[in-house]
């Protein structure tokens, strides 16, 4: 039985290297507390979409957009560092998005809790 696709395996390596870079080697104060929640790598390994969150201040749109702008500015440096850390023939282009999945999940749980308390009354 074959293992996971190559893009999944390489994506996980890139995710680990990117998370390490963001947590240890970035000096931009706008990137403090940025974590990589998941990555998606195209099958041709040409594009890596990284979904990120903020440990603090994630509910503030201004802080989110500032962090995403800092990631976009650092894209070239991050790509060079990833090339040095993960040995692949192709280093993918990077795109960054804020991961709103956990925010949505929290909102659904809050609504379900409100419905439950209304039923108990």
C-alpha cells in the first residue's frame, strides 16, 4: 500500500521548517506570535499556501493584516531559508492566509451553548 502523496510529505517538511523560522529567526515585531496551522502544497510542488494564526491579538483585524503584510514582505527571505533547510529540486512560491477555521468553530460552539441554555429555561 503506497504512503501519502509526495506533495503531502514535502508539505509537512516545509511546514515544520517554516514554523521553526517564524518562531526562532524572524526579527520583525509584527510576526511575534505567528504560528503555522496548516499548509497546502500543489501536486507540482510549485505553490505552498500557508495558513497562519496569531497566538495573541488574533481578533484584531489591524494586527492580522499587519502580520500578513510582514509575511508577504519576508517571502523572499523565507523562500531562501526554506531552500537551505528542505532539500527539494523546486522551492515553491509562498502565499499566506489567516486561518479563520478556529474562529468559526468557536462561534458555532458559542451558538450551540446559547441554544442549550435557552432550552433549559
